[in-house]
C-alpha cells in the first residue's frame, strides 16, 4: 500500500494509557523525569509509523482470527494501531506483561 503523507491519531484509550503509564512510573517510586522519558520514547517510536506504517507486527499472526491491528514494540510497551487510508490510528498502549488479547478484544 503506498504510504504518501500519513497522519497520526491517538484514540482516547491510547491517550489515557500514556497518562497512566507516566502516573504508574511515578507512583511506583520512579522519578518524574523517567515517566516523562518513557512516554516521550513511546511517542517518538509511534511517530516513526508515519513514514513506516508496516513497521509493527501483524497481530493476526498471533490470533485465531483476522484483524487489521498491528503491534509496535516500544521498550516494555506494545503499541496497537491500525491504518485506515492515510491515517495511522493508535488504539492502545499496553505493557508487554499484560494480557493484551483480553484488553483489546474483550
């Protein structure tokens, strides 16, 4: 699929996930700078999707059913997104140790 100029949109859930990641890092004894750096790294990795939308793993390869979701690994976090026409939609940002299948497809 030709890339052209792609835009990037975060779902409300993905925005909340990023806020909660920062909050969790600070609440679990981390420094505010660490929380900020973690969220900025995730956002930087996501921004790469604008020029490389197929960078992530096809989630269908790990499922018993077909889905158009892709997963980008960013540090300890999995970023789930999909491409629709010229827009990359970030659906969720979930810690790798969490049950992302249950969270995404409940």
